[in-house]
C-alpha cells in the first residue's frame, strides 16, 4: 500500500432512498429536479455571473462592486465583490422596514422559563439595534474595532451583533458555556475594546454565574475599556467602577435619534468566530461582509426554501457558526421569522423542542445529530404527545447523521413524510456547502447529497487526484465561493497551511468522504480520526452508524487503539438506549452485528459501554480524547477547554480499567 493508491475504504452502502415531496413544490424556490439541474448548469458554466446575479437579487448594495472575484490561491487571498459597498445590519433590518415588512415578526424569543417570551417585529428589532449601536459609539467603539460578546441565548445577543454590524465594528462571539480562560484567550487574540456579557445563564432550571467569568477573563485583557452587562437572571453582581455598565442603564434615556448604518466595503470584516475545537486548538475564522451575507442569504433561501409565512427555527446556539448564519444573518437578510430558544431539549422533559414547535407553529426545523440521538435514547413517545403538523422541512448539521438517526428523525418527527436535509459545512465555509434541496433532491439517509450550485467539491487522494466513485479520500473544494473564510485572525501562516498548502488550487476541508456513482457525498469522518487496521484505512462514521443501527444503541464513537499485529484495532465506546442493559452478551452481539453489517475488518476489538461521551460544547464527539483513553495515555489530553463536561473523562477511564 502507499502512494496515491492509499485511499480510505468504504464498506457501507445504504440503499434506501426518498423522492422529494410533491406537496409544497408548486411555490418552492426550486420547484423540482429539472429547474435545479438548470441552475446547477448555469452556475457551473459562469460562476461569477451566477454569484453576481445572486448578490444583486438577494441584497441591497450602496454601490456596486468593481470585480466579482479576485482569487489568488498562492498567497492565498480571495476577494468577493471588491469595491462594492453595503451594510449587513441595514440588509437584515432597515430595508425590510422600508419595504413594508415593518410589522412582520422578525424574532420570536422563547426563554427557558415557559412564560419568558419576547417577540420583535422588524421595526422593533431595528429600534433596539439602533439604540444599542449608539451606546457602542458613545463608549468609543468605531469602524473596525473588535467587540467580544459573551452572552446566553437572549435577545440582547443578536441585538449586540447587529449593532456592531451597523457601525462597522467586528463582533467576536464567544459561546457562554466557555470558561473564563477560554474567553480570555479569545479576547486577547482579537484585542477587543468592549466586552458584552450578562449576570448569569439560565440552564436546566439553574442559574450559572457568567459575569464572574468575565471579570476573571478581564484581569489580563488590557485592550478592554468597557464591559456592558445584561441583567438576565437578577443576580447580584459586582460592577467595576468606571469600566462596567448595565445594558438597561446604558440604553435608558435614549434620545430617539437614528444611527445611520455605516457603508462598508464588501471585504471589510463582519466577524471573527472560533471553530468548535474538536480536533485541536480553535482557529479564529474571519468572515467579511458582502460575500458572507450573499452566501448565507442564498443558502437559507435554497436549502430551507424560506417563504414569507414560514416560522423557521434553528436550535443551535448563536455562539456557533450555525447560529450566526442560520438563526441570524441568513433568515433576517431574507426578511423571515426566526425563532431563538434559550433552553435545552431535555428540560423540563424530553418533549421541550416539540412543545416549542407546537406553541409557535414552527414550519422549518434545523438541529444537530447529537440532539436526535439524545432524544432517540429517551424513546419516540415524546414526539407523539405534541402537535407537530405545522412542520414541513427538517434539517441536520454538525456531525454525520447515522442512517438510523436519520430514519428516526424522518419517521417520528417528520411522521414518515418530511424531507430531512443533511447539511455539510464548517465554520470556515460560512454557510452550507453540500445539501439536498427539499423539493428537487431524492434523499438517501446518511448522505449530505450534492454540492449546492456554484460549489465545486471533489474527493481526492493525497496527491490531489480525484479518487473516483465509492472510494474515500480528502473532501476538497476546487473553486472559491463567496462565504469562504478570508483568514485566520492574526495568523495568515496558519490560514495558508491549514487550508491551502497541501493541495495547490484547492480548499482542504480536513474531512474524509466518498462520492457514490450518482455524485452523492457521504462524509466518512475527520481525517485526523481515520483508523488504520492492517493497512486498511477506515473512516469512523460508517462503523459508528453500523453500531447505531442496532436497536440497543443510542450513540457510538470509534477510535483506533495500538495493536501489535494490526497496527491499530478498533475500540468502540457505546451508549445504550435507556431501556437496555450493559452486559457481555450484548457486547458479543454488537461485535457480531458490525461484522455482518459491514465486514470482519471493521469488527471492534473492544467495546466499552459509556453512559456519556466527551463532546465539544457544540455537541460534537471529541475522538482525540477517546483515542488517548483507549491507548492508556491518560496524562496529557491536550487542549480540553472546548470540552462540555470534563467529568466524563474520569468516568471513561474508570470504565476502561474495569474492562481490564
Ligand atoms: P475544529 O476545526 O476546531 O476541530 P470543528 O471542525 O468541530 O472544530 P466546526 O466548524 O463547528 O468546528 O465543525 C465543522 C465540522 O463538523 C466539519 O468539518 C465536519 O467534520 C462536521 N460536520 C458538520 N456538518 C456535518 C454533516 N452534515 N455531516 C458530517 N459532518 C459534519
Ligand atoms: Mg474543523
């Protein structure tokens, strides 16, 4: 083995497929396969013409661009719509107010306590943003300044982001579940001038202090001059004289004047956002104004088929890219109604998401496989007591969705009718890259379908040569797209080496995938997680999906462990559904199950039952930690700051020791 022949082996071939629904297609943005084929052809023939047309159709520009695209893969440097001017906030709010949507609901906020609901029309949301934009200005924030935002899922979060965009400041949102130390690193990295935070986070009925983390972080952040604090929970907090101010005091006595949106260059920074940190130290991904907004508006319109009367809910936290692009910028750029939820899926009980769907008659619902698997574990009965008939589309993002989880979502939430759109993308890509479109694509459970129009993705070997159908390799993108990252903040060398060095003229995603004979993409996992058993290189997703396909299994993670003969053997961590018992008999059954599902080579050497898996705070499995535990290297886990629940590590080590 070796050379360009060294591909990643695929063993699983899902055969089920689901044609697109007819009902709803009459008014869809892309009404069927023929219309879709035409659009793809157009985009492939003239990508710049395609994106220019989309940018004009979707956004209001203060002045038009000089060039659609300037691309230099070598430096690397990419500019979209250079010379064009626009403001992201004006595109998300003002223009909708001006065009008669002022009274339409822009944002529905459901707090964790059932009675905490706030709804904002486009006009109201604009007013709130204007008020806060003036506060920022008054505190010395101007165009190009960075603002760190460390807030729970409350309306002040999108208001603060849009206020930054309005005055041309760059927001850097840090997920409120991160520690003081993680916050500090991120503030230091971008040298923010202001920190916006809250007294506390409300989560699963508890109050978790947040301002104290802010204080601790600011002990070593000389760039921060002011800290603005939202009163979310009524917690008594220490206010630092001269530095800290309450949000409600800052906006009180507003004089009612406007704060006209700053006309920004298309390539001016809109925000910085750090990746989830599943594989290592998070990267400060930089997105700019014109390309990002075009791309998020475009993908929201085509993938979710947003219509004027839709109530659209993405369950992500705005602290992640999914929330940036698909709670905030995409839906608001289109003038849609977007739902924002403060709580968690399992509190007070596992029907909370469905209760929110019922309450607001949500039509489009976008969540993550980790949520689906957690709810699968609790059983389908929780989906049955709520009225889910308003739903018409379901989406998934964040990890590969195992075919069995896809089927569960489709059957129990979608009542066997609704399309499940598996959307593959990354913080770096700004928006969805590979996905079905609901009324034009035949779905295959476990596949993200095809690249969207204007996206040229491929699977290549380590020499950058296409591997051809049904062989696994590196997932790359071969042409620039408007939503692509423009830099790693303050670290152009890392920008180049991570994404553009290995394969000249291509963007390297870091994921492995295969393409089937119909051009459908199947994500196989992260390249860092590939397991090498006796010279066979195996992705994690297929083996995990085979495990999840067993009725007893809710979730599974596989890693390679050192093995004298095979080089590596497969070590599987398995979480059972709540009604099944952990025992040796089941271990045997599961090994046999994988063997018959996908073959002897993929049979786990060891199965450890694990009530919890190490996940990032955005819900992704961190296999690098599991790899260390499997190899008994339990003294150096590397950067664990992005880990959601550090106590699972000790439990897993105990579990391993019990196995002997
Ligand atoms: P880091 O880059 O710091 O390790 P991360 O990759 O987890 O963190 P994100 O940008 O939040 O940070 O996640 C993008 C990754 O999530 C993708 O590269 C892919 O591995 C995974 N992913 C997202 N959506 C899908 C999907 N639909 N199918 C399979 N994998 C997905
Ligand atoms: Mg990544």
